[in-house]
C-alpha cells in the first residue's frame, strides 16, 4: 500500500493549469524530496492533496483510497499532515493552543503536547506566548509540532528551511531523521539541496508542472541536483 | 439616578446578547448580517406565540431551538454558497432576508403592536441598591453576564472554541489540521442566531413587539459592534453597556437628541479609532 500516490494529475487554480500530469508515490516510512525552482508547482502538489488547487485529471490516492475532490480537512484524517510554506502559525493562539489545534483529528498515536515539548524544549518554555511571538526557527518547530499532533503516517514539509539560519537547518535535519527512524514517512519540498541530501533517500524534480527527473539519491552528485534548482 | 443607570444596563445587556451573535458571525464568516435584526424579531414572536400556550420559559426554550435551526440553515443555505462571491452580495441577501422575515411575521401575527407580560416567576420588585427594582430587569442584567461568562469559557476552554478562534483568523490553515470548518461555521451561526432569538424573547416584556422591532434595534446593534471593534467580544460588551447608558440617559435628559447621540459616538469612533475601542486586541 502507498501512503500517497499521484498518477498523471493535472491541477488548476481557476482555469490556470499548474500541474500538468504529475505522477509520484510515497510508501510507508519512505523519505522523498520534491525539488524545483521557484514557481514550478511544488506547493501546488501539497495544495492538490488539500483540495486548495483543483484536480481536473488523473488519480489521487491517499492511504490507498482514491480522493476525487478532497476537502481541506480530509488529508489530516487520512494520515497526511502538511507543514505549509511560510509556517502559517495562528497568531491569536498561544504556542500550546497552536499545538492543540493540530490534535483536531484525534488520530491515535504517540504524539501529545508533552511529547512535542520533549522534541522541541523551547516550545515548553514559550508555551503561553502567542505563536507568532516566536523566532522564525521556533515557528518552524511549532508548525512541525502542530502537524505531528495529528499522528501522521506521512509528514509533508513545504520549504521548511526558507529564511532559516544554517544552524537551525541542521537541527531540522536531526529532527527529521529522528522522525524518519521512528517510521514516519517524509515528503520534503525544498530548494536547499544540501538539506534534502541529508534527509531523503529518493527525489523528484519538478519543472513547469511536470516531473522531469527522479531517482534514488545515492550515486547522484550534488552538482547534478543543484543544476535542477539553480537559476 | 441609580434607577436610570440600572435601566441603562438592562438595555445594554439586551444589546450585548444580540450584538455578540453578530460579532461571532462576523468573526467567522466576515458577513455583516442584516438578517440579525430579523432573527431577534422572529425570536420574540416565536417566544410570544409559544408562551401563550405553554408559558414564558417554554417559549424561551422554543425560540432558542427554532432560531438555532434557522441559523444553521442560514449558514448552509446562504453564507456557505456565497462565501466566494463579493461580500456586498451577501450583505444585500441578508438585507433581503430581513425584509422577508418582517413580511412573514406581519402576515402571521399582523402589524399591530403586541405586548408580553413579565412571567409570574419573575414578576414584582425586589430591594436592590436601596431602591425597589423589578426582578425581571435584574434577571436580564444577570443573563447578559452569564452569557458573557459562558461564551468566554466556551471559546477559551473547549475544543470547538479553539477551532472557532483559529478559523476566525485563518480558516484554511485550521481546516488543514483536520477541522471541518464548515461544521464550525454552521455551529457558530446557529449559536449567534439562538442568542438573537433569546434576546428577542427576553426583550418581549421590556419592549413592544412589532415586525419592525428588529430593524429598529439593529441600528443600535451595529453601533455597538462598530464602537466595540468588529470581531471583539470584550469590546462588544463594553460598547453595549455604554450605548445602553447613553440611550437611557438620553431618553431621560435629552429626549430630542437621544437617538442621534449613539450615531455621533459611532462617527467619532470611526474617525479617531476606526478599529474600534477594543479592536486590534484579540478577542
Ligand atoms: N492561489 C493561486 N492562484 C493562482 N495561481 C497561483 C496560486 N498559487 C500559486 N499560483 C501560481 O502557480 C504557479 C506554481 O505555484 P507554486 O506555489 O506551486 O510554486 P512553487 O514551486 O511552490 O514555488 P516557490 O518555490 O516559490 O514556493 C506559480 O506560477 C504561481 O504564480
Ligand atoms: Mg512553494
């Protein structure tokens, strides 16, 4: 069984076609990267799962079940949690409340607010502060914590390293590798090739709404990958 | 003097219960709901009609239930389908609904004024702050306080309250967490409408019932919401109490200006502090 499968998916915003026949798959516990330059449709892959972009052709399966017109809240219930680009922390909620919001699905699993605090101790210290009073790196941890609260089988992260200092990115590498070893599948949407290399085992490269390259990471040179995202 | 202040709080309490529903609905749906006055008025008539046969409190319960159902239908049938359109369209539709509700009530109960008497259980006076004051009026103030406390607890402590606060600022991100935001909206509009219905029934013994009573009070209600800051619950409470006082003192001391003072205050607030007195601060 696959956790997520796109087969020849075409996705639109209104009448603008953004994904033009994308196929990709993520199996249980797999760690994959989705690479590509600005504006090629990476976020639209996540938005298709969420039903924010409209799928008009192809087949989308989540947890082995076909989704014809997913609603925004379906993916989380089906075991796919998305850490959105720009983090989208809810400003009127405290750090703790932002985490509790992530538990809306009530999916059973190991993640609780306390377990998230153990993973990111800084969040425990800031528990009663507004979520947006945190630094960028801390907000990224909060966004990951919030997504984990749904006890996902697959965690999708959309450009989590954007705007973060290299030391913070190194911490994210550690955390994602720990999650990966614990069996959570990871789909890392990124332009930071070094980061991707340290986390994933397989990759897809998007260009103009199509998959133009894919494969396993071992044996592929850093330069060859960088060519796909450099301008 | 004391009696005028208390009367101001009674009207303010009524305005608060009505306005807070408007604030809830605006917070979630970004809809300025002109139908809210109609919901208030329908609540008053449903309460009155049921009370004739089954007593005041059964009437109150019936109005709350009927209006909650109307609110849920309003959200599913009107706000949801119109959410991707120009907000002005929704405003016009809610204005149309107000007119339809007024016509409907007029055709059922006529356009004459109807008076409702205070329920026997709450009739009479009681000694309060050194004067004889009607029990019913004190209960209206108490109901406003209980409503405020209940709503605050619900919003701050319950899981749905968390989802309501979150979807008021970012519905898409809230939905991504697995929250069925459509259901949250229907619940909130149902509660807002139920509060409007409740305030209509409670207003029965204080005001006279007529099909236009809703459009009349809606004006004060909008002033409360603007002065308090759109989307602010504390602001709505403070503004409702202030408008209640002004309304009452105006009637007593400046009858010729009573109805225009609240407008002047609203215009002043819009000029000096367009986000409202408590606006900008969350909830
Ligand atoms: N809501 C929207 N409505 C219409 N067009 C959109 C919308 N969101 C994105 N687009 C367009 O779709 C295309 C792909 O956008 P997408 O956000 O998927 O790119 P991306 O690969 O994630 O880029 P980035 O690296 O900058 O995040 C872009 O041309 C963008 O302008
Ligand atoms: Mg993107």
